[in-house]
C-alpha cells in the first residue's frame, strides 16, 4: 500500500545558473554528415579549429552543429 499526501502547492522558478560555483558553459561541434564531434571546451572557438581539421580530411563534410551546455537552476519561489 502506498500513501501520498500533498501538503501545499508551491511555484517553481528556473533561470540560468550564473553563481560563482556553477558549472562552466561548454561548447562542442559535431559533423552533421558522419556524427563525429570535437571535445567539449570552455572556449567557444576550439570547435572551429576542429571543424577545419575535420573538413581537411573529409572535404564533403561541410555541415556542422554547435552544441552548447549551460547550467540552469530551479528553486521554490
């Protein structure tokens, strides 16, 4: 048997986590043709270097996606 009770209704808020202890934003690039990707980096330009290296050995691979990870937080308001 399971018991479930609702004590009170609360509203939640969410926003980007810009606190000093938040995880850093990270960036990566992924080839849309073969699915290979760059390493994650805190420098948004590192992925551009990876693209140039990848397209040099794969000239037909000219479509890429940027993947950005940003920390968010939630709290009861």
